[in-house]
């Protein structure tokens, strides 16, 4: 299969390329900078320098690649700039889908997130709605995700993978990543300034498991699928252990023992649907993945 991989230089994209090549696919990947193009070519794929916000350039790149399917892994997370990432989710997705429709591509696998659901008392399933009425700043993030998913769904074979918090090489939760830096007291972006070991529940997924899900999803029916591990976890459980793993001071006892209730949306997600389709995380829990074997 000919694959157009938008965002090939991202955390998932870099782990995805070898899996696609092993599967016999021909891959054309995108990068925004020339050094990114060089790195992608070193991985053994065709690479094109293109900004997804440049609609004409992206349309030409997709046309020249003549793909059978698109993989949407576009993000803008390096600067912890929620507005920039939201713009890419809205406008970049619009441009990518318009380019796909112009050349007759019907299949796309898009990257979404699993913490945009409405509140509840159990891990969220795919049949539950997104939290579209959330106040800012969460409302802006959820709105951008909803737009990404809606626009992706204009293609008849659109699979949306709602990933958990990514950890592993190249992610925020890597030992050399920004979460570890924030725990060590180094300057942190706005999303990391309030790390607290409280009752807020999250679902994680290793970047390699997320990449494997993208490959599997090339054969899945359309619709959203949660890609998360088996054990949603409260921050008061996982955050002190992550701190110890990366050599950072443990959160203060008052934070670590906080019994303040989490927001209703902070409840993690269920991977039952993904497992029913044959995908399962090799790292089934943060206890044996995120903490003990971060890489």
C-alpha cells in the first residue's frame, strides 16, 4: 500500500515508519524543516518538506505521492502552545482532507486523544460524547479535537485513534522530556506548571503501542477507537513513582496525600473496543511501562 504519512517526524511518526516498512508499505512522509526531511530519508522513506497549514503545497504533496491511504499524525507540541496545536488540528486537518478528496483517497487514520470525553464515573467508552461544553481552556482543546474528528470523518473510511497520554522516546513523559524536567524544578510550559499528585485519573499508552495501533487501523472500520493501556491511574499513584524513576524529588506529602476530588472528565478511558479488533498494548500498565521501563 502507498502511504502518505503527515507528521512523520513526530513522536509516533518516527516509531511508525519502521513498522510500515516492515509491512511492505511504500511511505511518503512529511516534515516541516529540511533537517526533518533528512532524518526521514535516513529511515528509508521518501520525504517531502511541507507545512500542513499551506493548503496548496500540501495538495501538491499528496497528489505527487498518489497514496492509497493517509496517516494523520500532525501535532505542534514542542512549545507547549495549545493555540498552535489547536490551529494545526483544525486547519491542518482541513487541508489534509481537502487534498485527499482531490485525489480520490477514501481512507485515513487520524490521531486524537482519549481525555476529551464528558465527565463520568468509569473509564470512557467510544459511544460517549466529547466534552463540548467544557469551559476554557479545556473547551478550546476539546473543540479543536472535535473539529479534527469531524473533518476526518468526511472521508468514508476514517478511523480516529483516541490515544492516551503518550510516554516513551520523544514524548513529554520520557526521562529527558518536559514532564521530568518540571518534576526536577526546571522551567515548564503552561500545561506542566500545576503537576499535582491528586485524584485525577489518566490513561497512558506507550508510543510504540500507539504506532502499532495505527498500522492495525489501516484495516479497521471507520469510527473512533480508544488506544490506551489496561490500567487508568490516579496522579497520586503514578506521579511520585515517575518522579523517583527520573531522579526528581517526590511531590510534597501534602500533594501526595491529596484527597480532593478530580474533575469528572479526569477518569481515563477503556480499550475494550481496540482489544476486540485484535490490538492490545505490549505494555499493559504504567506500572511496568511508564515507570520501570520508560524507553
